[in-house]
């Protein structure tokens, strides 16, 4: 879910540098946020951590594709309002929209659907922990796909430690007993989609000149259209409207997707992507607590221990690569 941080970083790279005079002159319209960034950070952690519980509740009444479509629909609606308020324009150019369509598939439509399908057979706690493997996948892929990302001992150690944590969560020494392999594989594949999509965006949309809000709002809109085409073919239309699952889907979209994106961009702009990215390490903790306390999901010792190892490995992979001396 924290792919938003990388997109914000790319959007910042794509903006045009203002004249020197505008850099030195204070802006009279710059206002300090009403809430301290730490409060917004905590809110974002809770919203994203509870998203896996909301997915589980949503799939109790609706098919996974229907849950994903509702999530994207409500999330897009929130960003559409934000774009209208800020008078943001949609991106221009057929090539940009083609790249946005691929990004929408890799970063929204596909992983959201995979997580929804995975939670039909695995607990929300495990789905939340699988989501935390995204930085590990990203590290492994960047070493192959991005020539500027050089391996370091710290990063390689983090990668190995992280996947050791995954094996601990899954209970590899027990032969993965008690886990649904299909659902677990879909959750891990969903987490893999995020770094694949990020690499694609980095290669094809960096330097586009469009604002981050315009890009992500358009991307979510395209993903909604993709699900609007797929959902009737594979899931049909809901035969009944269940209040609690519907409320969960609406909250998942409006809060966990739309509102969370706006909060995340605000954090990135205020405290930088490195600090904002720390939210990744709180998501599985909150997802696990919510699943155990509110859904009554079971929790064995290897789940929190493995999750801690995964997060430690992910933290190591995020270490900065030393710059060469000039």
C-alpha cells in the first residue's frame, strides 16, 4: 500500500524547478497543517492497518471482484472531489494514459483483487504480514531492473533476513501445515505487484510534468473502469446488499484508499518520503491486532516473531546506498 510514497517521490522529481527568486521569497499562502504530522502518521497507520479487516468483512457479503470495484469506486470519488477543489487537470496525451492504464493494473486493480481473493481462505492477519514483504520484493527487483540501485551488504542481508521471516510466518519447518497455499500465494503475489508497478512508473511516468494528485487520481479512475469491465464477467452483480459488508467496502475505499492517499502525500511533502515510509512497519502490527481482537483470528507464536523478522529485514533494505566520492 505504500507504493504511494514512491509515486510521490517521482512526482516531486517531475515538477519544474521554480526560479531562484521564488525559492528565496516566503510564500504568503503557505499554511501550517492543523494537525501535527505525528497525529496524521498515526491515523494513516490505523487506516491502512484496518484495511485488511475491512477486506475480510467485505468478502463476507460480496464477491472479491465486487469488493475491489467498490473500493476503487469510493476511493476515486474522494480523489475526484480533491482534484475538483484544487482545480487539478487530468493528464494529457495518449501515451501518458497508456502508462497510467498499466500502472492502474499493477498498483491497484490486480493487487487489490488478489488480496480480496486471498482473504477468502487466509486470515486478515496473514494478509497484512504478506503486504509487508513489498519492500523485500522491491529490493530484489530493483537490483535486477534498475541499474542505479547497487547491492550493498546491508541490503543483501536485509533481503535474506526478510525472507527468513516469511518462512517463519508460514511455519516452513512444519511443512506449512494449516495454511491455504493458494490464498497465501495470492497475498504474496499481491505484495509483489507493488514494486513491479513502481518500477514501471519510475521508468515511464517520471518527469511527466503532472502533479501527484492528478496522476494518482487518474490512475485510480482507470483502475475503477478496469474493474467495471471485469466484475460483471466474473462475479456478476450483487443479488442483495448486506449493510455491514457494504459499509466495510465504502470505508475501505473512501478511507483506506482515497483519504489515505491524501494524508500520505501530505506527510511526504512535510517530513519527506523516508520518514513517511515508516508507516509500512506499523501496518502488519495493526492488521494483526485488529484480526485477533475483532475477528477472533488465531495467532501462533511464529506469526508475530516472523513478522518482526520481516520488518527488520525490510528496514535494512531501505538503507541508503553510499554515494561515491566525487
